[in-house]
């Protein structure tokens, strides 16, 4: 008895009643078989209805379209790297209008994930979502929000849960740059950088992390910190402080959420070629000097030319491997090594005046 029509098999990885091994060699009886796996237990129709509905509708639509056009039936399962892990999962990325956030959204899209691209730049978020769909995401949405706004983040979490489902992977990536000595940095400067870089992460972890925990099916939280989190600098006291707090928050959450099968990773890029330098505020300078410093810093980052796509790849690997702290660039890994085995050397380097 052969199945002469396309068949989609969705297998929960944590089903103690029906093992995945029961379906070995099923291709012999269903030649047009599409396999998918889903993190969950036996009753996934109750616990993961959003994901099942997405896969079913996608499978039906693709095969009906192929039949109408006279084409062979299509395998709609994603084929990109880590597709077996992220296919159909719901991933939310903040700061997704450009840079590391956009690259991360695209990487998850290539792996077949459904993507929610979040940014305070509504048009940029919408463009990221549109491109994610073209790249391979079965569905993608752009959402406008300021991560530093607690009420706005709470409303976003409610909307995402109601319309798209509970997030499987949360990437708290939104951040801003701030350079300048401590004595030149105003209280307003401190508030701005902490509101986005730290409180934005806290809001994301609180609202989306709570939903993950209450669902009881695990998940993963990725927080973008920085090599500045463990590398002191006389030029980045406020920025480094905000990122050090993100790193420690991630470590604490990792310990707290482990028994709920929720992993937490802190990603620590170094010098990456993104547009953050073009918007970095340089404390204690006038408009002309700030413009000059932005232009110079952007040029240096461009010469370094470390692509955000490599950071995105590190993020996907961190989720797959459940890594705690991930320094990405060579300088980030070197500083991490020194912070653990020779912190005095880092303190000495921190005393050097940066070139202007």
C-alpha cells in the first residue's frame, strides 16, 4: 500500500509514546515524503498549533500550485543550514532594520524560520521582512517598536503571541553606540544608552521569556552584548557598562531558565562593519567634531570589513549548541582570553588614549 500523493510527516522530538524511529524507511511507502521535526512532546496540536498550521498551509498551498501548473510536487521543507532545527520556528529579532539584526533575520529565514523583524524604523523592518520571505521564510512580519519603551514592548509581546504564536527564539539585538570620557558623558547620555542597550534587553527577556516559560516547551534567548562587556576602555565607559550588564544578565537568566529548557546566549561581536558608527554619539564634542569622528570611525570599521553575516552565523550556532558566551571576531576572542587569564594586561591597554 503506497501513498501516491505528497505526504508531510511532522514528528515531535520529545514524544515518549511515538519514537522517531517508528518512521524509519517510511520513504519506501510514501515516495513523496516531506519530513519535519518539532521541539515538543506528544500533544503538539495543543501546545504548538501555530507552527503546525503554518507548515500544513504551506505544504498544501505549494503542492496545489504545483499540480495546477503541471509541475512535479514540491518538497517545501527548508534546505538551508540548520533547517532541521529552525524550519517553521518563530524567531523575533530586534534592531532588524540593518546590520547584525537584518543579517540574523535573513540567516533564520534561510533556515526556514518564520521571522518577526522588529525595529523603531518601521520601513526598515518591513523591508527586512519582505526580503526574509524572498530568502526562504515561510512567513515574515515587520513590527515597529522602541525597545526602551516598556509598555510598547509589552503590547508587542501580546500582539505577537495572539497573531503569530509564542516565540521560539528571541534575539535582543537592538543597540546604540556612545563614545566619550566619563567626565564628558552627561546623565542624559547615560540614560539613553542604558534605556536601549540594557532596558531594551530586559523588556524583551521579561515579556517574551515569560511567554516561553509559561508555554513549557523550551526556547532560546540571544542577547547581543559586545567585546566591550569585558574589555575596559577609557573611551567607552557608558557603552561598556551597558554591555557588561547585558552579559551578566544573560548569565543569570541562563542559570534561572535552565530547568525550563530555555537556553540563553550572550553574543559578543568585536569590530563589525555595520551602520552603528554612523549614529554613535560622541560625548563632549560639538556637531562638527562629532561628524568628523563618525566619519573616521565608519571608515575604520569599513577597512576592518568584518561582515555582520558572520555574526549572524555565530548566533545560529550559539542556539544550536546552547553556548553561554560567544566572542565572535578575533579581537573579541583575544580580549575574552585576556579577561580570564591576564586581566592586568587589559587594564593596561585601557589606559591608552585612542587615536582621534
